[in-house]
C-alpha cells in the first residue's frame, strides 16, 4: 500500500469530510443565487439550474469518493437499507400525504400549489431517510 493511500480517510472518518464539503457547496450555490437574484425568465432559471447542478455534482462526486472508501459490508448495509428502508419510508409517507390530501378538513385549501409540491417532496425524502436509518440499524444489529 502506498503512502498516499494510507493517508486517505476511509469509512466513518471520510463521512464528515464529504458531508461538510457538500454542505459548503450547497451553501455557496444558495448564496450565489441570492446575490445574483433568481430573476425572471429564462436567464434566471438557467442560472439557478446551473448553480444548483454544480452543487449537486460536487455532492455526487463526494459520495462516489466516500463509497469507494468503505468496505463491502458497509456497502451492502447501505444498499439493503436504502432499498428496504427507503421504499418503506416512501410508502408510509405517500399514505400519510394522500390521507391528508383526501381529508375533509381542507387543511391545505389556502396553500399555494408550489408550496404543496415542495412540502410533499421534502416530506417523502424525510420519510425515506427515517426508513433508511431504521433499516440500516436493523441490518447491522442482525449481523452482530
């Protein structure tokens, strides 16, 4: 093993580096969009898409870097947890959101459509993350 490879952070040590750099990239994109202004028309849309796309590409590259540094057991735990936990979380979230939408109390009648879409997207992702966390813990507890 070369000296450069032994200095690379792996697994749990690499996670905070990856997370921190991703948060910095997302924050920089947010600040840039707020300074430049989202604008109206095509130019504002293209600028926002470009800046958000760059931040997402940085985050994705960091995920690939982190993924290559974890062992096979950790990879399997994450794949299993995302498949089962993410899927179950999405199903639970969808049921709750549909029940709220179809309810008779009109809780969302005064909410703008774009706010509803954004809230629904966020809710589903949060349900997936919670499901993933639960499934990940189950996977490791069953193998210890």
